[in-house]
């Protein structure tokens, strides 16, 4: 089951990237479809991680506490919010902008937070920004609603060094509701954190499976204690 869940994750990551490649051009033609493709692929990634979580619970020999590991706890938190319809289901920046403006073409300022690759890696991720305020709201909900373990809020905030980008937003006079963080390094960091526990038990059967199994084992995680922050004006096609 772990191998099958990992294969689902690898394929959803491929679809996520392919949706991003089409995003720019498709936004001008059919904004709803372009954003829907990205959001659908993102949800599939989260559900694949949750499937891995379930599969690993059935293997007592694999000892990893997801809710004590910030990279994994954050993934489960976002998935739970979407699955159980809480904290606005953790909106992406496109949908937030559309539903909070009279017209999509209205312009508004946002603070975008990215997490860079280590300097020696020299690489970067593509971008799919999700609402930090929604995540923070989820982390503050009672456990019955959030379905998160006590202490997860501090664990996640410390992992992302959230105080620092919240301070940057205040300095730029941007409301907390308009802070958005890049989900892609968060998704990849979770796979890297998981790799030591599953790399020897996963049987990969596809090119994507082999690639991401190698990637998670060999690539350094994005630096969540360092932020690439930019204030941007967003406008979308009507």
C-alpha cells in the first residue's frame, strides 16, 4: 500500500507541474480552468500524502510521528482543512483575489513569501501561493474542528518562522489576510522529511515514481528559516 500511495503522489506531482506549465497562457483564455487545474492537482498531492500517512500507520515497523514532524504536520493540516471544509479550505491566491474583489481585474497588493533552495543547490521551485492567514486560522481552531494535535500551531509557526514574515507584512502595511506562502517547497520538504522512513520499502514502477524517490532522498530541503519576500500587485483576467 505504501508503494501504491507513493506512486499516486508522484503522479499528482507530475500533474501539478504540467498544470503550472499551462497556467500562464490558459489564464488569459479561461482563468477558472487554469486555476481549477492547479487547485485540483494540489488537492491530489495532499490526499496522496494522507494516503501515505494511513498506509504507514498499518506498518508498525515504520516509526515516524507525522504530527511531531513539522513538514508532515503542515501537510496534514492543509489537507484536513480542505477535506473538512474549515479555515476557508486554505485558499490559493487566485481564488482569494477573485472572491474578494468586485472584478478579477481589480488590482490589490499582496505579500508573497517563498522559501529558497540552499545556496549550494542553486535551484528553485515554481510557485503556487496559498493563504497564510487561512492556515494560521486553522491552527488556532479548537482541536475538535482542526483535527490537529495540541502543540501543532507552535510547531508549524516555528518551522516556517512565521513571526518574521508577519512582521514584514506589517512593515509593508499589508494585512495578514493578504500574506500568501508558496506551497511547492512545503510539498517537496514533506517528501524529503518522509524519505528516510520509506525509501527502502517503496517499489517504484514509473518514471515519475523513480524520479521523486530519488529527488526526496538526494535533494536538500528548501530553507524555511529564510524567506524571499516580495510585495506585488495582483490583477487577473475578467
